């Protein structure tokens, strides 16, 4: 099934599948945290950021809430500069 996805979605699907198999090393961050920290409204973007954050935490890039806030800010900056 993953092989049928377009390449941009395939990488995310593979990462999420790996995440599902691993022991969870979660960082406790909620959608409310994301909205407050980044000043963005509720919506699909918040969910996408939380999903990406879960992958980053599982891969060891983010280990705690402070790092999560910094990582999320970086993701928003990257997206803004790409426009």
C-alpha cells in the first residue's frame, strides 16, 4: 500500500509506520500547546505539526517540551521562508 503513494507522502507513511512499531518516546505536547506557542488557529495545520513532531520525537530529534517548542518554531519559520 505504501508503494502506491506519491513520493512526498511515501516518506511520511514509512516514517509513521516505523513510529507505530517502536516503543513510544513521546513528548507531551497538545494541540492547545501548539496553537499557543505558535500563535496559529485550530485546524489541520496543528494536526500536521503534531504528527511531524511525533516522528521527530520517535527519531530522537526532540526529547522534551522545550525542544518541541523550539523544533515547532523552526518548522514554521521554514514554511514561511518557502513562500
